[in-house]
C-alpha cells in the first residue's frame, strides 16, 4: 500500500435586502449593469455589458442610489468588500455621505412636489446603509465610522418630520448593528477557552496509563454519528469567519504597502479554524498510536476510514481531508503490520478524491457536485458543503496575487474583484447552512479537548509502540 501525505499550508420599485448569502453571487454573476447607469457615470469600462474596471470615484458614485436607481445587491457586496483595499471604510462612508447630502440639497431646492421625492430618496439611502451594516458590521466598530453613520442618519431623518417610517428603519438598523457587534465580541471572549490537552512525552501510550484515558471508540463507536458531530464543529467554527476576514487574508499575505485594511486581528478567526484542521489531524494520529494492541489499533484505523467516508457523504470535505492527513502522518504511516491487516479499499477511494495531482481535480469535481446538490436539495441534511479550507484559501490567495488591484490606467480592476467576491460569497452561503443533526455534547467535547500530541510527541511515539510494528 502506498501512502500519499497531503501537505499544503497558506498561513481562505424594489430595493433588495442583502440576504445572508443564499446564492447572493451565483456562478453566473458577471457584473451586468443597468442601462441607465452607463449614462450616469462615464469613468467606467464595460465588456459585453459587464463592468470590468473604473475609477474609484466613479465606482463610489455608482454605489449611491438616486431617485430612479438602486445598485444591484451583487454590486453592493462586491464593492463594499473590495473597496477596503483602497480606502478605509470610515473614509468611504464619509464620501458616500457627501454625495447623499449633495443630492438631498438639490431635492430640497425644488418645488413642493419634490418633498415626496426627497422621502423616496431618503428611504433608498436608509436601505443602502442597512445592507452595509448587516453585511459588514465591523466597518462601524471604530468611533469615526460610528459618528459618520449617525450624522448621515440624522440628516436623513430630518426630512421625515411628517411620519416616522424612516426613523423607525434607522432605529432598527442601529439596534441590529449593536447586536451584531456584541455577538462578535462575545465570540472573541470565549474563543480559546476549549482546548485539547497537549502531550509532549508520549505518556498516553504507556500501558500503565491506558485506563486513565478514554478513547474515541469508548466515546463514540458509530462512524456516522462522529461524522455528524464533526460537521457541527466545522460549521460552528466557520460561522465566525466573515467576508472581510478572507479578503484581509489575501491582502496580508500579499503586498500590503498600499492597502488600507491590513489588520492582524482579522486573522484570528481564520487561524482558529486552520488550527482546528491541525488539531483534528493530530487527534486521529494520537488515537491510533496510543493503542498498544495491534488488533485494536487496526479496528481504530478502520473506524476512522468509515468516519472519513461518512464525512464525504455528508459533504464535509474539510474533516475528510484532516482525517486522511492524520492517517498519513509518519507515526501512523510507519505501522506497516497494522496497515497489512486493514481493509484499505475504502481508504484508497477516499485518497483518490483528495489526490493533489492536477490541482486537486478529483476533489474539485466532488465539491462542485456537492454544491449543485446543496442548491437543489429539499432536505437540510443534503445541503451541507464544507470545503477544504486550506485549498479555498489557496485559491483566493493566488487569484489575488496573479491579478493586479489596479490597471495601468489607474482604474480599479473590478473584474478581479467580481471573481473574488463570487468565491467568497459561495463560502458565506455554505457557512450559513444550519447543521440538521442532533447535537451530542459528549462527543463534541471529546473532539475538542481530548489529549493530543505535539509534533515532538509524535516523533517519540515509536519509543512506546510494540516492537512488532
């Protein structure tokens, strides 16, 4: 039997309400622009009806609604996500406020009938601000942005003395923003409180200490149940990753000299999820290597193969890859006599799906199939798609690196940002799916806190393994 250790590290009048990413940007998204918008802003470039580039000023102007125009939600998401590369969100908000105030003043100078138009325009601005605060609440964390938001809101409310509709919408927006920021802050406080016990001396493998520790089979002997609980853990972790976090990762690993949004704090959620992959891989290796008897160890290996297969069936590719990586770590791969007793047919199939050749072509085909099934599925259990996180990050990293932010004429390369936003939006769609499986806290607690080796501990495992292996 041949082992292929997988190793890759990149250290991923309708006014639409921004949905929390159910297919907000589909694969068909190409940046189609409304005809009236072409006439409104001249400093934009189109190709086959799609926006491909433009000056930053023209793109900002396109974001702001008018009486007869409201930007498409795909444009709002793409622009608000990508513009932080060029301008800080608080500065962008100030520019948007200036454009809004100018348009409002023009309407106020008109006849009495224009008061109705003023309220219509104000309602559109409120809608834009609501979409912004719901999709990117952290843009309003700092005092400057918060003050600018309140200033714009007050100026808009001033035209609504006759009724309270706009004011109620603004109050609802501010309450929602406070809740979103509070929720993220609570996550920061609890992150890291649950951690595995780390062993560096291989004590888990000493025969005398075996009875003092539980093992995976004593906690959960059902491969499907363990795969379901792994899916719970995965979705809980990626739920704390946001679009701007992924863009920050691209920027942080590239040239950051001219970027306006480089913040190392944005990497914390991403690093936490990346650490989970490594933790799961090490847990798999630990559980296998800590078993002294070869027959029992063979059973544990076959159990994890079954768990990996169930992860594949669910659509949990990240746990699948972590399990395979754990079983290919050297302390496990060297157990030749144990592997000789293992029925490896299922494992070989799973390894082929994760084969890195042709840029992980087999995996990408399987992921595409899972995504299509998710879109068409009626059952919640068939909607789960959890991509291999490191590969997703690798894709957006190289997309960002291979294409410039600006073109030679100084225009923003919006075609690049359409594609970046599409891929990030897919990730956001998948992370928003609710896990339908029953929660087993005992199993989840074991997965998150069971003793594991450090890399140094793994190197010492051969000192404690039976001589026959």
